[in-house]
C-alpha cells in the first residue's frame, strides 16, 4: 500500500440498515501488542484471543498479529482454536479450558495444544498418547493462588520429579496482578519461581496484561496479554497507556421533547425536571450495551450508580431512563438544536469515553463490555499495516 490511509474492511450488518456501528482500529491493536511485547522482554509475547478475540473477531485480529510477529495464541475452547488455525495455520495455539474426553480426536487432527490442569486430564492425555502412539504435546497449568484450574504447587513439584512425559509449557495465572500492592502477587510469583526451577528447561508463562506491567523480570519465558492489547486498562488507579482500539456508536432514530413533570422509559424511572430533548438510539442491551448502564438513579438490583454517557457534537450526554433491549435514550437538552439529527451517531465508548469508564458506569469491567458486543452492528476494521 502506498498511502498512509488505513484500509477499511467491513463485516456484520449493512451500514444503511444497522442500529449501531463498531470501528475496530487494527493499527492500534498491533501498536498495543508491539508495546506489550517490548515490555515483556526478555520474555516473548503471545496473544490471548479467546471469546472471539474479546469480541473483536478472531478472523480479523489473528492475521494482523501474525503479521506483527506473534506466533503463539491462547484460546478458551477448541472451536476458537480451529478458527485461529484457519487464518494462521502455522500458529502455535494453546487451549486454556482443560480437556473433555470426547475432544481428543479433534486434537489428533488439528495440532491444537491443550492446557491440562488435573490428574484426570493428564491421565486421559497420556493414556491416549500411549494407545495411539502419537506423542501429542500438552501444556501444564499450575494453580498458584486462583483456585480455578491447575495442579496445586505441591502436586506439580511431585509431578516434575516423577513424570516422563513432560509438558511443553508450564503456566500459571495471576489472580490480583491488576492490584500491584496485593499480597497474593508475591506469593504467586514465589510459587512460580519454584515451578520454573522444578521444570528446568521447559518454557514457562505467568503474566497476563497486568502481570507484564510489574513482573517483567520473573514472568517466565512467555507473556499472555489480552485486555491491554484491546485497549483496556490493565492496572487499577493509573492512567491507561494503551491506545483505544474499539469505538462503539449508536445511531439516532428520533429526537423528541418530553415535558417537565413527565417521565421517560420503562418503569417511569426518569422524572423530567425540565422540558427535555431526548435522542432515541437504535442500540440496547441485546447489542451488549448493558442494562446496568441504565440512567442515573435507575434502580437495578438495588444498585444505584452514575449511569452511562454518550458523546456527540463535542458534548457528553447522559443516558436517560432504562436501557432497553433495542434502544437507549440520551438527554441532549444541553446541545444546540441543530447539532444532532436522526441518522447521526452517538459514541458509547471509544476516543471520547474510555471503554473502562463506560464499564465502570455499568458496574462492570472492560472485558465484559467487549465480550458482550452483539451481532447486529455494522463492523469496520481499519488497517494500514504500518503500525501507526
Ligand atoms: C484471559 C487470560 C489471559 C489474558 O488476561 P488479560 O487480563 O486479558 O491480559 C491470560 N491468561 C489466562 C490463563 C487467561 O485466562
């Protein structure tokens, strides 16, 4: 390509018909991965692309990361792994969510590598290896503090001393890395160093996005960034250094005026304190704009919070009333009348409203907002391939 203009590819709904639009900046994604890979050194960086690459699209995300030099990918499920292989056949793909017995035949044909974390799974795998004569590789998950998946540290140390069929990778997952001061971090890293010594010569991996920011020297040989690559916050309470990757916009259908004393929306929860101009947008919780983003003071499971905001014509505008399945309303009274009309777009998060600020307003996290993004959007992928 000769121009620096990003190339745009589209997916999802027809833009003329869709109620909202998602713009995914693959240049920013690649810049974020490259930054994290640099920060991971001397470890190499992989990329975590589970849950459809955090909602952004495995088929679009994996090829640009491959072009940027990423060779190892982590997914949650076998089906996600097959999708990675379809677009990056030579990629090394680890499947995080353990092993169901019926899945073994798929592994025999797909070259995916399971991450095993219990005696049950390891026995299944090694027995099948013996019976088939195929010495298929596996990774070992060790639980150093999550109490989720993995052998305990004691079990893993014994395993290292006694087993002949060693894993190709030993990994653990950090429970509190986004809170650098948490005492559990230290305990997990100490256990991880013991594991590295016991599994000497075997590739090791501990750091997720947040781990990369404070564990560079002892995070093992391979880092596993996810959320930070997609532009989300990796650390609590510090400015986010990552470039925003995703912009979500909802399309305005109608602008109406509600009169002082009337109410707006289901449950009549929003009492209008003045004549109020309301922009009704064609995006709702069925699209992943969480109902808990409902407007200020809206009761939801007894939680009262600040409520979501949109951004349009240079202004932030609050969500008014409850977010509904297919529609969300914004109070645009403060905007000059001519500055918004049907067919315009209101940003829900992106360059003007940070993903994590929108998530906080929902009582949630950026991970949930991204992985909830629905199928009804028009999707635009921007990519110049120049890393800018
Ligand atoms: C999801 C996940 C990651 C990535 O975590 P982020 O916080 O998104 O960087 C890394 N490792 C494991 C085991 C995971 O499940």
